[in-house]
C-alpha cells in the first residue's frame, strides 16, 4: 500500500528542489560567463556586453591559447602528474590499507595511530623543503606527486572497505596456495572497484588542481603544471601577453586578456570534468560502503 504524502513532506521536498536548483544556477553562472567571454570578440568583452551568451562568436582565443608553448608544456605536465600520481597513490594506499584491515596484525593499533598522527601534525614547510632538497627532488616532476602520494583519510576509507569483504573469500584463495600479495591483487582489489574508483577520483582531482606544491618546488617554466600556469596568468592580467610564449602578433591583436584568461580556465577544467561521468556510478556506492563498517 502506497503511503500518503503529507503536506509538510511536499513542502519540504519542494523547498529542497528549489534550494538546490538555485544553488546549481548560481554555481554554473560564472562557468557559463567564462565560456561566453572566451568565445566573444575583443570589443564585446572589453565593453562588458558579454553575460551568458557569446557576442560576435569566434574561436580564435582557444587557438591562441592552445598554440602557446608554455600552455602545452603545462598541460602535458599536469596530465603526467595526475595519471602517474593517481596510479602510484592507489597502489601505495591499497598496500597500506590491506594489512591494517587485518585484526590479527601485530601492533595494528599503534600503526593506525602513527598514520592518524600525521593527519594532525606535520614537520612544517621549511623542514619539508629542506628534506625535499636533500632528496634531490626540487625542480623535478616527481616532487609534484611523491610527497603527497598517500592520503591517510583515503587509506582509512579503503581500509574500512577491505574490512567488509568476507574473510572466507581470502581464506579460500590461501587454501589454493595464493600469497597475501596475490590475494590482494586477484581477490580483494577486483571486489573493491567502487571504493578504488572513488579514491582515484579524489587523488586525480587533488593532483590536477594542486598549484601550491609546484609554486614551492618548481622553478623551471618547462616543468610547471597547468594550475601554476593559470595562477601566474591570472596574476598578470595587465601584462598577460608577456606570459604567453607565442609569436602570432596578428592573432594577439584580435583577442582580449579577459578572453585569454577565460579560455585558459575552460581548457584546464574540461579534462578533469570528463573523468566524472566514467566514475559516477561507483562514486556514491564507494563512499558509503567505504566509510561504514558492516
């Protein structure tokens, strides 16, 4: 029998829809404005005629931005750091979470406390920089993913998920002669795709959006990631053309600094947005099952 919905429930649901639609509109508005500016003519952008729709549609700004050698280099660096960093982080996080998910592990509570301690306290920026320098990682791409390769929060989420996997499955694999490593990679990890996809998304977004690490450790223009490139581009609004390594003067005269900034932000945002549709089906399930112990 279908339960009758009360008036208060209908008002509550309607209020929720109204609130979230409103939040969605005000969230997407700046993004649409950036797209419109990047596709509008220089005169329309400078005169402030552009709101949500492009004025005097043109694609020259995207051609100008994507032909910039510094942008291309930064884009490739960000892809390398994101892909390699995410894969290594997933492997190392899983290798850390698997033994900690076993109650029989000696000193398990002490190890967990040691991990949690690092969430609350750190060595500080200057000691960390000195350590990175002594390791020879300054001005190298690995410095952008090695120091933050394991997130303790993500490790605890995966650990909680591993604890929900029936122990009988692992015991049957060990009876067949599988080692702990083989059990992890052939039994546990294939059963943990939801949480792994969720954590992979967390890592990918973090690596893609990180600019602070590069700002501290990277000096070479050829090694700068995309987010640091964008930061410097947005910070030099008045001298934006000096930041671009391009020789197409005729094209530069037909685009505005605001359009270049907008196009750069859009191009930098699209790749990470394309990841969400492929991982969305795992996202909610992975978060819920990985954070609630059965």
